[in-house]
C-alpha cells in the first residue's frame, strides 16, 4: 500500500512528540524519586563529595629583645600520612624496599625491615590516612617528598598517597632564658600568662579560611571561592629585655639559690631612667630533680612581708611629714628591747653607744627600734597619715603591668575591718608596719620604689614592651610612663641616697661589698616567719619552724645610677640566714658583671660582616609577593608556580617576572634585603642558627652567600629600617 507524503509526515511528528512526552515523564518520575525514595542514598553520596571550610592558621607574631634578638617565634612542623587507596599497587610493590631504606635513613628509629612491617600493616587495612611520621621539620619534609613513590613526578602520575598536615609550634631560641616572662597563650584551653598572654590580641593575628572539597580518592583539595580569606599574621613585640643581661641575672640568681639551699627567689634588673625591665628571673626548686626551674612568677605574684627593705618607704613618708629632719639628728633607742603595748621589739645587733644613734645610723645598721621610734613619734596620734603616705607611693595597689597573675598588695588602713566588723588595726600595727611586717608587697613594688630614689624621686612604671611592629611598620610605641613625678623633695631624696650608700660603706652590707668593682647603694632586708602558723617571730616565738625571706635592693653606680636591681630569696636553709650573706652576694655578682658589660667597657664588635650584594635580587615568599603585586594592580608573569621562595625581576621592557629562587640546602643563601621574619624562617629551616641586631630588613650578613654550609652554622645579621 502506498503511503501518502502527508500521512508520512504526520506519523513522524506523532512519533517525535511521543518520545518527547515519554522523556519528560521520565524526568518528572526521576525528580520525584530523587526527592523521595533516593533522597537518603544521594545525600550519603553527596557527603562523600562535600565541601567544608578549612582554617588557615595565622602565624603568631615574633617576640624580640631590645637589641633585636629573637626570643620567641613560630616554627612549622609536619605530620605525614600515607593513603594506600590512592597508590598504584604495582608501583608500591616494585619500590617498597627502596622506600623503606630511604625512610630508615631519614628516621632511623626503625630499620628498613621494621619500616617494611610498618607499611605492611597499613596495606593490610587499606588505610587512607596512615600516619608514618610526626613533627618533621621543613627540611626533613622536603627530603621525604623526594622519596620514591612520594616524589612530585610520580605523585602526579600515580597518585603517590603522600598527605601532609602542617602545625605551628612556639619555640624559644634561647630555651629557658626569660621563659616564664615570655609565657604562653593557649586559645583552646584559655590558658594565658606572661607576655604571650598579655599581648595575645596583637600576637595571635587572624586565622583565614579556605573552601576545600573531598576528592574521589578521599583526600581534600582547594576550591576557589568568594568565601576564602587570607590569614593575617600576628604583630611582633619588641621587648625591653637584654639577652646578655638576662643571662647574667638568671645565672646570679641560680648561684645564690644553690649556695644557700633556698626554696625559690627572683631577681629584677631595671633601667633607672625609663623603668624598662632589662632582665627578670624567677626560679623555684624542683624537689625531684634538685634543680631550679622557672615555674612561678615570684617577682610579680609573690606577695610577702619584706622586712627591713620596707624601712625606706617609711623614711620617705617620714621626710614628707617632717622636712626638717636631719641625718645627724639623735634617736634614743635604749640599750635593750623596747615595748610597744604588749609586745617588745629588739635589734639583731648592738651598735648605739648609750642607746643613742643618728637617723643615718638607723638605716645603715637597719635598726628596728630606731625606725619604729621615729615613725611612732611622728604618727602615733594619727596613724592614718602614715598609711596615706604609703598609699601615695602606690604600695597599696597593683602596678598594672598587664601580666596575668600580678598580686594585689595589702597595706591595711586604721579604718579597715574584717567581714564580721572586727578592726584589723591594733596598737602595735604602726611600729611593726614601719619595719616591714603586717604589710604584703611584691618584689616589683620594692624595686619600683628604689628605682624612683635612684632616679631623683621620679617613679617610673615598670614596662616589658617598647613597641608593636607589623613588618617594618610601628603599630604602637610604649614610651616611658611616669607614675609619680616627685615621691618626695630633692632634699629628701639626697638624704635617702646618702643613707643607702652608708648601708654599703659602713652598715649591714659593708662586708659583702668590700672591693666591689662598681659603687653600689642599697638596703638589706631579712623577714622572719613560721611555716605552720599565722605568726611573727616578734610575738609568737618558738611556734613552727623559723624561716626567712631575704632581700637586697638598690642601684648602681651611685654617682650616676644606670640600673636598679632587687634579688629576693625565700626559705634559705644553708649556712647563712641574713640578707647580707644570702641576697647581697647575688646582687654584687649582677652589678659587677652588668657594669663590666654595659657601663665600664664597650662591647666587642669583631664579627666580620659581608657587604651587601647589590646585583642579586631579593628573595621573598611567593604568596606574599603575589598578594602584594595583586594589591597594587601590577601585571606579572609567574614562572614559579610551585616555589615557596622566589625573586622578582623587571625586564628591560618593563615586564615583571616572578622566578623560583635558586636555593640549595648545602649553600649559604643571600638574605640581604629580606624582611627579618622571612630571613629567620628561611635560615632556621636550613639548619642555620640566626642572631641579629637592629630592626627591619637585612643589610649585612656574616656568612658569605654562595659558601658551602657547615654543620651547626651561626649567621649574624645586621638590620636597618627601610
């Protein structure tokens, strides 16, 4: 039968329409199934292809000493994992012996045979995240990346299963030196102390984020997303500390504690004019090891009865009350103990002929009776005036250093009462407070007071940081802060200085400072207490075990004071118990060594530096330079896609080219022109210990670029601001 053309066309149209209709119905059915029956299965499948935000950890800012030495920095370490699911089985079988040999050479904790057994356990489990190494340094990681199977070439071709996880660890190049003051900040545990805690908001930076998605091999890869955000590294701290002076102070404190079999102690060295703390050491005895360690901030957190060193505070208040009092005025202290109400007070030694001495001798010989007589005579009718005078010196409140754990001193007032309404003040409070009992202050309070006396009456706030820096730019500067312009009159300051000089020349510290290499002025202080009761040696003798806190605090040189210093030692159990024999020798050691290093002579500057290599391009971080060029909208050609360190060159035609830096692990690199943070990062990861002076970028280096790198090399860098 013959089919008409018109009929044939209609048939084809109906057929096409039917196919489209069936296809549309199939799509609708599939959508319904996806939303109902297949929903759970598809969600599980999607989960294997999920995207998530990965935290890009910011690099914590560095902490530097006053002369530019690196005191704390963040160093990257890496954990390495092996993904057996993504490795070609034939490749693994052919190369496992060589891989185990290479692993044993890098990580000799296992022999090649043991490494083979180790890998076999992961193969048996078909583990996709099998940990094979922890805490690798960057040089170690680079070596491992070149191992058979792991190398970039094979990884690209066969999916070599090499997975790394980067983590940042805080390190102190000078180890325990000033470790407690540098401190720690742990965001997860909310644990902050020292400078790391006090300046955490500056140091921590801001973490970034990156969108990553799971691959079909089970790993993760970045996805370009508008939600990505670069990490902002933390700012750097420039501290007041002097590394060499810190070493002197820690060593002297350790010697004093060891010699006297003491429990703990501290030593502080302060710049007289500025109040900047140049060194601070805290050491406590570890009874298990028998060694002294930094585990408690005695200088700021130990609130104690200071004993006779507090007599200088009493004298400042006394001179402010009676400006006509002279050093040669007579004081009747009697020939025996003096009774105040129901308690008696005595001196440790007899020195006043006929019971009469001068005001000068009261301090020189550290007379308890003399100090109490002077203060009681002036303030017995109105003891609140004495206490208000102490308050005017700031001895009743925190200094406000910002360091976590700083103790609040206790200087009671005649009007103070307990919670149940009983008065804290007694008839003997005034005389005993005048000699350093029934008061509690920190060593930092005492050195702040004595530093003011050395500074002509100008009290400076103790500070530990001078500058916050972001790269080469100063974010914030901390100039010296005056707490009290005049704690007393210039005439009174001169009298007190004369007293303190007399302590060393004729008084309680005469023997310890004979032949000292620098002139010293200061005061001894020995405070008795009992360890099992809330009592004092003067009114509850024989109860518990008698212990001592010994202190020497003063300044040097006396003609033009440069440094003030305090050394406090608790619970000495050696041959001696008095401050003149326990704390004063440590002060002398500090004073003589600091004078020889910083005042008496010029420092040796014998290190020969390499002159700048002007023709070589500056090495920079790849990511930092590309971000910079993008920010300033400069077009460039990047020929170093995978390079961590690059150089930037400008051609004769004006084009900007980024090229991979020519670095070899056995050759000293040229770091002249580099930012100091980058230079230290590069050099330390090459195994070169770094020491530098100044701030900013590297201008000179001691190891010559291009020389063969020797083991345990140290490079000295000189810096200058751009």
